[in-house]
């Protein structure tokens, strides 16, 4: 049970972004080039899904 006199640890600050918008564009370009070389349909489906998700951040 917490009382008003007990001290609480400080809340963590906001996390910094790991990737910039330019990084997402570069990743999408690399995925596009890789997708052109893939013959496996399952792998291509995963690449397309990732490509789409990365596009939502640019």
C-alpha cells in the first residue's frame, strides 16, 4: 500500500527515436532491391509486409 509520504521513483523520460525518416527511406529502397531477387513467395510476402509497415513512418 502506498501512502502520500512514500517517495515514488521518477518516471522514465521519453525514448529517443532509433531511426530517422531518411533511414526508413533507405530501408525501403534496400527491401525493394532485395524483393526483385527473391523467388520464394513466402519470403516475398514478408518483405512486402515489412515494406508496407516501413512506409507508414515516412
